[in-house]
C-alpha cells in the first residue's frame, strides 16, 4: 500500500474482502491463505489477522482449525450497518443520545472492541458526534432514513 490510511489499513483490507464476499467472488467459500493475502495487499501478517478478526466479529467468516477461514453460511450485515440502523429502529433524531458501548455490546452480542471500531467508522462518516465524558449523540440521519 503506497500511503498510510487514517482509517487503518486493516479496515480497508476488511472492506475489500467484505465486498468480495458480498459479490460472491470468493468461490468455494474458503478465503485465500494469510500468506496470499499478505502478498496481495503488501502488508504484514498482523494486519491481515486484524482484518480477518474484524470480519469474524461481524460473523461474515469463521475460522476452521487446519483449514483456514471460510465464509459463513448466512452472512450478517456488517456491525457498522447494524449500529447505523439503531438510529432508525430507536427513532432517534439529530441531537439525541446514542446508546452506550455497553448497551450496544449486549444488544448485538459483540465485543467492546468491535463496537468501538464501528462507532469510529460512524463518527468518521458524520453520523455520530462524540463528547468526551458525555457519550455520543446523533449528528446526522442514515441515508435510508433521510429518503423516507
């Protein structure tokens, strides 16, 4: 990768793999080996593992001991999409408080790290605003809700 990404290289790789999964480009439901992914993206094994763990936390892929990573049978939408849907599901408006990390972890059955990554993405796209010590508030409505 020629330049450093402010978003995190592993997240960009996870996005690329997610798109390949959604478009059905990964035939046989087995992902390429970590070594092949390292070579394809010109990154370290740790970066690839972080990308794979991100997809695993979204339940898009599962680790099969001795066989590598496989695409899950029934993919679940990415966590960031599910968290964005909370705005619509909970009828939140601009300026309303967004649920806490702990409540989101409990609601979606994912780790706090996964929730924090997704919330950071939502903040980066302008959906949420964070005030240190106060929590997060809705800054904008998701595109699907704006169209309604």
